[in-house]
C-alpha cells in the first residue's frame, strides 16, 4: 500500500531545500506527499535552532504530533515521527529523552541515510539517532529532485566557519563545504529542463563558495554564477545568504556584467556599531560595509539591498543602537529582517556580561523597525509607474489574480491568466504597499524554451 509523508519546515531556505530532498529520498520507498499530518504514515519535522522561539516550537509541535500518533495507534495503524534539521543536530539526545515517542532524529548531514533509518526504526521498534557529520558528502547520495516550479532552489554550499559569537549555525551545520561545479551545473540543467526559470543558489555562507571547477581549479561564486547563466531556459539567478567578508571583486563584477543576475543582494550587517560588530566576531566594521555598498552600487546602480539586524546584543548601549539606526538610514535597505538577540546555548555571546532586558530589546527593535519600514515603503513607492519584468510565480488569493516577483524580489499582484505562470511578463506598477506591489500587464514576452 502506498505510504504518505508529511514534512513540516521551519527556519531558512536551506531547510526548505532539504525538506524537498528528504521527500525525494523517501519517494522510492513508496512515500507520496500527504496534505496533513493526520493523513500521513510518517511526519518529518524539519527544525530551526537559530533563536529560542524557533527552537521551542519543536517541542510544542511534537506534543501535538504525539496525540495524532496515539490516536492512530488506538485505531490499529501508526505514525513514524522523525525530527530533522538544526534542533535535531543540536539537541538530538534531549529530544529522545523529552519525547520518547519520537522514532528518528536525523541531522542535516545525514538525510541520505533516511531509508536505512526508517528501516532500522521499524525493525528495532525503538529510537534511532543519526547526527554525525559523515565524511562522505551527502549530496553524492541524494537522488534527483522532483520539479520545484518556476522558481527553484539549489544548495551549492553548506556550513559555516565564521563563528559569529551569537550564532548556532557553525555547530548545527558543521564546517564549510562547497559542492563541485560539475554537480551544481548538472542539477541546474535538470531544474531548467523541469521548468525552472529562476534559480536561487543557496548556502549558509553562499559567497564563501569555493568549489572545484571542471578545470581542476577552485571557482568562486561569481564564476559559478556566470557558468549557470549560460544554461538555456534559466532567465534569472539569485543567491543567498552572503557575508560581507566574502564579497569579492569577481562577484561584484558579475553584478555589473551578468544580465541574468538579479539586482538584489541580501547582505546581513547585524549592527552599525564597530564595538558590537567586534564583540559579534563579524570581522568587518560599519565603514567596511558602507564601502562595499558603494562598490556594489557603482557596479549596478539599481541594486536593491537587504540585511539582517540583531538588536540587544550583550553590552549594546544607546550609542550602539544609534549607530545601527544611522547605518540603516545611510544604506536605505529595500527590505530587511531584524531580530531581538536570543542567547543560544553553547555560543560565546550567551555567557557575555551586559545581557539586555527583553522589554528594552523590544523597544530597540521598534525603533529599528520604524526606519527599515520607512525605507522599504519608499523603495516600493519609487517603483510606481515603472515597467518591470516579472516572473509569474503562482495564483494569488483572489480568483484571476497572479503573484510574481520583480527583479528586486518584491512580490507583485496582478490580474492574469494561469497559463502565464512560469513566464516573464512586463508589468506596469500601479501601487506600492508596505511589503508588496500591485501591477497590470503591459506587454507579454515569450520565454525562450
Ligand atoms: N548565514 C546567514 C544566516 C544566519 S541565520 C548569515 O550569516 O547571515 C539568519 C539571521 O538570524 C542572522 O543573520 C542573524 O541576524 C539572526 N540570528 C542568528 N543568531 C541569532 C541569535 N542568537 N539571536 C537573534 N538573531 C540571530
Ligand atoms: Fe551564523 Fe555568522 Fe555563520 Fe552567518 S556567518 S551562519 S551569522 S556564524
Ligand atoms: Fe535555522 Fe538551521 Fe537554517 S538554525 S536558520 S534551520 S541553518
């Protein structure tokens, strides 16, 4: 009998990509997608450990899933429960203790072992834990993926060696690993043949990419992007997430020369205060960041910038907050994410003096939001009346409406037939909202098949 799999994903794009790959790995075992956990024979929770709130969701969600499991058992069937992702990696043993009904705990480097883990859990009727960092890269053992639609994600790099003092990623994802260029290009060609028009290259530290090229030399991200841009059918390229330290001239030049590389860059700065940046071990100053922004904008004048910020890092003073607000004003980000500092077990910053009270962090976050939202709205408003190339991505909420992405990664709503999905359309922007745009079809362009 066909079995059903439900995957719930928390956290970053890498987790979204990994969830799809886990479904790919389990498909040959007869697992087809389920709409709900209730309809599934197996549920995978793909978890995120980045902040306390994200991590706590794991245990509350597991409690709910256990109720479903017990109901199924009472009715004579069962539910296999697997926990994957960064909480699995960081707290595998703790999960098995606190949630003894969990069958499988699998870390991000071990997804290719899932068929074996499922078999072992069924045989043993007990719990299995796979959170080693295997020597062999998992990518060599993952099957080809199912089609992802017009916008596809492709992991090119994993892990992080930066050790920012607030961050769990170097511990949950391990050290930096770059896939070989030939494997990435093969996957990109397959994605294009499956209908992907836009490909986003993913990595925890994507611009630290240093993969082995077909010429035996080490390639950086700029070179890789140029290579993928040559693939027929690929109209748009993006990449995320980058670190200011690894933004080299080759990548900046790709933004100048490569028309398929979209004018959008997510480049987290975290803080505008040099003192805090040093305490975070970011290894760049606010001035370094501003210089980079200038260089990028002289390569591509319309480049839209995005960032992550953390407020309330230990020891952050009023002057530090002001420096962050000043930096946000100076850059004028097209969009940005901002977070209250969350102390994470095992990270150096969690043990630092000068931890800031929650309500003070909230006040600082509010002040930063005000600046960031103002700039985002201003950026969106500047689009009104312009014509933009939009990739129609999916149906909107209202009948007859579609949602697409502008080159600057804004969501744009417009009226259009469903057959336009997966195609480039030229839209005139008619209105700007806080986080999205409205538009109407100006000219339709055929996409090169
Ligand atoms: N590799 C990426 C993404 C890291 S996680 C990068 O280097 O930017 C995404 C964001 O979460 C980070 O940029 C940071 O702003 C935020 N973050 C990470 N750890 C955090 C913590 N302990 N508390 C609050 N925010 C955190
Ligand atoms: Fe975390 Fe810093 Fe690495 Fe980003 S660069 S993943 S914030 S340690
Ligand atoms: Fe979260 Fe792990 Fe991504 S901690 S942000 S899922 S790398």
